[in-house]
C-alpha cells in the first residue's frame, strides 16, 4: 500500500504489514481456533522456544504486556518496599510505574541530551545503601551503553533489568538488547518493531532461578494448578497473539534494516534544515521512533504545520516521569530530560514506508 501526493502520511499504519502477511496470519490464527488451546497453547511454547533461540537466551517467558514483564522481573529479584531502582526520567510511565508497583522507589538519573538515554556517567553518584537495581531504557530503539551499565552493576552488586519495550532486535556491541543484563523485558504492543495485534510482552533471562519464579508469577504464583506458592498475577501471553508473533518473528531483521533505511534517508534529507537536531544513528539502533529535537520552542508550531499538510507526528514524551502528577513534589527537575521533553517530535517511520512518502515528509519540512 502506497500513498499518492494528495494522501496523508500517518504516524502509524499497520495495514501494509497485515496485507503482506494476510495468508500466513490467517493460517496461524485458524490453527489456534481449530485446536481451541487459547490459554498457554502450543503456539505460546513454540514462540518462547523460537524467540529464545533468536535472542540467544536460555529462557523466554511470554507475558500479558511489557509492563508486566518489568513488574515480574523486579518481583523475581525480590525487589520491593525499602529498595531503590535507578532509571531514566525520560521514558513511558510503565518504566517508573513498574518500580512503584512492587513498592520500591524509582531513583531518576538525568539523560544524555544527545542519545536521550540515561547518562551512564551520573549513575554511580545516585547509588545508595538501598539501591538494588538499575533499569536502563533503550529509548526509541537506541541501545544504552550496556558495557558501562554492567561495569557499574558488577562493581556495586546490583541487578540490571533492561527495558526493551522499544528495542527488539537492537544490538549493543554485537549482543541483542535485553540479553546483556540479568533480565530483559519486551513489549509487543502493536506499534512496536515486533508487535502483536493486541497486548503482549516477554521476559528473557539466562538465570534458571529467576525464570522459575517468573513462570510462577505469570500464573498466579503456581508451578502446578491450584498449588499457589506465592501471590502472583494472571499474565499469560494469549495463544493467538503468540501465533501472530511466530509469523512475524522471521521478518524482524529485515524490518529493522528497512527502518534504518528510512532513518538514513531522513538524515540525508534533513541534514541542512535549520532549527532541528537529528537523532544519533548508533550501530545497533533499530528506530522504533525517528525523533528529532526542534529548537527555539518551535516544536508545537512544526507539528501543527505538518498536520496541516497531512503528515502525522507524535510527541514522545511531553512530560518526564518525575514531573507526572503521580510523583508531584517528590523529585527535583532534571534539566536535560525537561528540555528534551519540550523539543522532541517523532516523524513517521516503518518498514513499509515508501521512499516517496519519506521524501514528502522531508520536502514539507524543508519548505517550511
């Protein structure tokens, strides 16, 4: 599916993907319908095996959402009241929310304004006797410096939970994001690089004990039905969603390369445009979003201009986590995070975006 010069370029359009995979998706879904194994069915177990092999980990545990993956990771590590977890203020609320949900305290460390990821040089100064873990976020698909994170974690005997909600297929120095820390947590929200057609999530680890606890937690804290050992959750990946993900998983590397192609085309076309700063294209970046910074307070003006020309865009994220009402008055202002939140604007990007549509976005911005 392509768009003519008079059609809109939406921020997100899943229709071309569905069109291409239509026959495969129908076969996969009908297979589940015929078997009627809708809860923890065969496709869940097969997807867990296939995605573990793809990522290069021992254990992959399908869950209800990426948020649950973070919560269950923390619970599996026995992190709770009185504990602190260091993370970034600039992320979707699920990051800090998961820490608060287990009763621990999110401790925010400001971001590097160039990468928009947590500034690893500031982490050690935030460590206290109560610090139990670090939760880096590979924001927009751009990997955090995991070498530095793991060095700090090992030095201070801390756990690392990688928030990979936006970075499936991303790499740091040849290793997949989510496989470097103690636990990786992924989201399969439909807009993700690898997305289901409903909610879904994944927890991965090489730790047998953490995996055992996580599997219990996803099924009401039980290894065996009606033998509940701990208080857990109902957080199982639906079999139909697992079947859909099995269809899509073999395409993820191609799709991520196509996203990088779009990003590089944006970079080339927007390089000389004044008043915007382009994102860093690191080696392992998989561009869940292509996010520019609009200077001089003109972000909203540019977004309105794009909308008037039929170009979709989005602001991820307008309010840093520390400034959300739920945490009102609990944290100081983090300078870089606050400044970035006032300037970010994400442009349309997908594996199915045509060169013509990328050029249309570029030309409209250049003509402003």
